[in-house]
């Protein structure tokens, strides 16, 4: 498949019924702010619904932040707890969720895939090891 065919296929997928495609969820802090270009491209080309779900209380600031980096979403949902974030993910039928906190990811139902975004808050770059608490990790 040449590049023109790929671009055409992406365009057709984006105009097709969104329910036919998996939906994704993205956190802002520790994800979009760490890798804005990646999430801009992912959100721009994802054929299904894109939700931004963040533990914030200032909607205008969150919207401005997403606009600054060009991250599109079908819905911005602000929550007040990790449990509320997991409930929203289940309610909306989100297929894959990106977050940087294992504490959040461990509360998400097994039906949803999770992607842990590496940053200085969860990975020790000097030791080259993940930083986990007893409640989020187990050595094997």
C-alpha cells in the first residue's frame, strides 16, 4: 500500500461510523504534557472516539492546554478520583487508556488495555528502573 492509499484509508476511517472503531482515553498530566506531539498525532488520526480524562478541576485551563498542543478529543472529562476515572473508562467503553500513574491503571477493569507512559515520576532514568509502590508492583 503506497502512502496515498494509506492517507485515503485513514480519511475514510475517520469519516466512517466511529462506533466501529476502538475508543481511546488519554490523561493530560504526565502524558500529553510529556509527549504532546505523539498525542497530537495519535488523536488527530485515530478513527474512533478520543476521550481526554484528567484529574483536574479547571476545565478552561485543560481545554486551553489541549488546544495549545492541537490534541483533539470528542469529550474532555474531568474527575476527582482514580476510582472516578476508572468508572468513566468503563461507562464510555474505552478500549485503551494512556496514563502515567500505576495507581490509576490498577483500578481499570481488565477489559480495557492500559498504556503506562514513562516519565521522571514513575521511572528512575539513572538506575533504569520503574518506580512502583507495594500496592502497584510486585517483583517476579
